[in-house]
C-alpha cells in the first residue's frame, strides 16, 4: 500500500503529516476515553464512537478551511475534531455541562460549532446531506469559494434525504462532496444486505457524479480521493461521492453487545489500524520519527486528561437556562 | 390603498423583499419557469434570475433541508411547498432540524427561513390535497406559524416572516388566493408576529377563526347582525405564538365563544383555544365553548360529500345560535 505515499508526500509536508497524525490520535484517544468513562456511568445518553474510522474525517477535512462546512452523523465526534471543534468543549458537551459546545443542550449526537463550519452531529440518520447542499448553495450564492462535505453512514446511504440531496447537488451543480462512511453495519444491520448495489459508490453515476470506493483505514487513500473531489467542487466541477470502507472498533452505541459480528474488530485492530499503518508508512519513508510521533501521543493524552477533568468540574446548566435559545424573538 | 388579491399581495411582497435584501431567495417546485402552481411567483424568475428563484426537483425533504442549511449560513430562503399536504414529505427537516437547530446547538445559529404553503379544502382535490395540518407545526416549539386571512395581512405578515430570524411556516389557503382586500400602497407594513386581531367588535359572543375560517367568521357576523346579534370576531392570524390575551379579553367581554376551524376537531387548533378560554375566562363563561370543525374523515372528492364535510357559514351560524340559546338568549 505504500506505493501511494510518494504521490501525496509532496503535498503533505512534515507539518501537515504531523497535523494529520495528531488529529487521528486525538480522535482515537478521545473515543477510547469516552468509552472508559461511559462505563463508569458518569456519561448519560447515547454515545456512538468513531474509533477505527479516524482516517476518513481526517483525510477529508485536511483539505478544508474556514470557508467550508461539514454535516455529520450521530457518530460525529471524529468529524468535529477533524474540523477543529474545541476538544474540551466537546467533552464538556458530552458530560452535559454548561461549558459544552452547545451549553449542554445538544449532547453527543448534536455537537455543533458553526464558527468552525461544523453544522452539527445529527441525531437523524440522513439528516445532514440536505443541510450541506444548502451550505454549498450559500457558498455559491455568496461567492465564498467554500465547499460542503456531507459525512453519512451506510445506513443513511439508503435514506431518501441522501439520495435527494445527491440529485439536487448535481442538478444545481453546487460544491458538495458526499462521504459515505461504510463501517459495515447500520446499527446491527449489515450494509452487505441493506445496500442493493455492489457498493454505495456505484450509485454515484445515477446522480450524475463520479463515485469512488477507498480503503478507509488508509489515510493517504482517503486524502488523495478527497483532494480530487474537493478541488473539483471548488472549481465548479460539481459533486463527488466517496465511499470509505472500514470497521468501527466499538459497538453501534456504548452498551451494544455486538451479537451481530464476530472477530472482525480484533482483526482490523491488529492488521489494518489507520494509526498503526500511518506510523509505519511515515517512519519507513523517513518523513517522521517515532520520537516525534510519540511526543504527539503524549501531548494528546494530556489534552484528553485535561478535557475530562475540566468537564467533570464544569458547572451544569440550571433550570434558569431551560427556555433560553428556543427562539430569537417570541 | 389599493384593492388587490391575496395572490397579488404575496407576489408583490416577495418582489419587494427580494429587492430590499439580497439574501432573500426563493426555492420550490415549479416556482420559476412555470411561475408557481398557484402563480404566486409569476414574473419573479424573469426579474431576479435563476440564482434567486430556484426551481427544484420534486424532493420536498431534500430542498427544505437545503433551505435550512442555507439559512444556517446566513441566507434568507423563502420556500414554497406546493401545498401543506406535501410538507409531510419534509416533516423531519422541519421538525427535527429547522425547529431545533437554534436551541439544540445552544443558540449558535438561527434558521431564518420561511416556508410558504397553502392549505385548505373545497376545491375537490381529494383527501391528499385538501388537508389543514398546520396543527402539526403549531405544536412544535422553535417554529412560528402564521395564517393570514386577508390580502393586507398576507402582505404585512409575509414581510414580517421574511424579516424574522426564526423559522416560520406561513400558511396560505387555496380558497383565499383570489379574495380581494385593501393593501397600503407604500408597501412597508410589517405585522407584529404573534398578534391576533379583533376584526369586528361585538358584545353577544366571540367568534374565533383563522385563515379561511376568519373570513367565514366575518360573513357569519354580518349575517347575524341582521338578526340583531352582535358577534365579536377574533382572527388569530398567528397560531404560534398564540395571542392568548386577545382571545381571553374578548371572551371576558362577551361571555361565550365559538371557534371555527378548517382542521379536524379532535386535538385540533380549536381544542387549544378552548383550553385557553377556560384557563383565562372560566368565571366569565355563560355557556360551554363550542367548536365547529371539519368532519373527521379523509376529505372526499364528490362535491356533496366535500361540502358536507367542511365547516360553512351555515354550520357556524347554527353553533352560534345554539350557544346563545344555551345562555338564555332566544335567537331562534
């Protein structure tokens, strides 16, 4: 797989490689820590973890800047981190604290940061793609040069909203990249059963856009496909569908007994893990040293420790906050 | 003042708001080349171009969601849903997204979007094209629901809706598009959202309606005046926010109330109004509050059946007279 490295190595200088690694490591440590903390009973609600899928959000968002917007899913922590949402505010949101990204009113499934172009994790499967068509339309009408990226899962790839949004994006030629994150299961339903096509990417021509399937464990593969798609969208060349394939490391939600799958997670962790393969490749090619990468690991670990500690100490919203922010005026 | 139709009032207001604010644009099925199924957007594509008058595929949830996304990023989309019946195809984006994004994200961004859509039966369009389901949206915190009954209100309330920073469902009515009324020529009246209007003062009974039934209520009041019955008419105009004060104040004065509504009776808008009256004017009531609503059936196609199902001037008059008889005022 290392043969793709030289293609992108010229674009990804040392700083950007470190950034990408830091983002993936931050997502991984964030999710593993949430997994541990959830088990203590201190984190309420539904929590869906992105561990295993880091290369997707990171490889795509590496091409985005402040002009660009993304929509996300119920499994949205990785997208938030990759788009630059403050990790401490995210953790506080998950703990339901007043200092959270949404002041404790959103929770894990609804973390948003409009100042970062992050239009929200989304509790509705398939809710995001239409929103991102609108964001892309706004970018087009306001001539910002911005693009929109809709992250959605294999489950959402069967929702009418996603298909409507793909058609609309092509009909209007708005700058959107559709990223179908196929982790094999919509909750417990296998995508090999629920998607009536050989792949999700195969649906792209039906909506007048190119489609490609990439190895979602391979940061460089995602980065390259996304680079081409984002560039095309930004240049007015229309939308693209990228299907990213991988395995999620945890259950659909925390507490999921995962009776629907066997040893695939252990195999993926051992043989295909995106962080492990990223490290091997940048070290083998002499671009980054183990020491630099380990230093990032330590910094990220510290950040996550602080995020959890601060979240636990942070004030909870009070009943006085109940009716704020329902309307601008009423 | 000019006398123009409800349809013209909507069109001229859209035009004026698009000239006033570059961020206002239109999205909907058949609104551009076809100029709208009910011709509200006639001439607007020619005037403003396809950047701002955007025809869509038939994909209600997709294009309503698109409007929401654009509104989140600072534009002011005005969506036309061909009829409120088709809003059911977009209800997730309306209820789970437009209504919640401001609060759920902790006040980060509002959704300054308007969904214009007509409801109403009486045109023999059958069960799927004749509903009055504004209640679904009036139920949801985060949404505003406006329902003008006159051309003047259509203009001033649409202007208010477009300028408002919250998502607004703007209910029109198939039976009102050709109705005529006075609209100020200077064209800059902005209604206060959430205000009902006492459109006719009276002393014997309060008759409450909105949209088409506010017009019917006026006709009822005029007719009963011939029998020396003084009916006070309250046009709700806004279903959310609901102007409880105006309703309660009127009933405190007259001592009895009839609600006329085009939606179904059970759990309908009238049920909320009746609850409002008993909470705010219980001691002033001389008779039970009556509701006149559509028959609890999928609206049939054949004219005699459709007519039998819809509330009318006659059915409202009957309810008003029965209520006045109940308080001891024999009105025949």
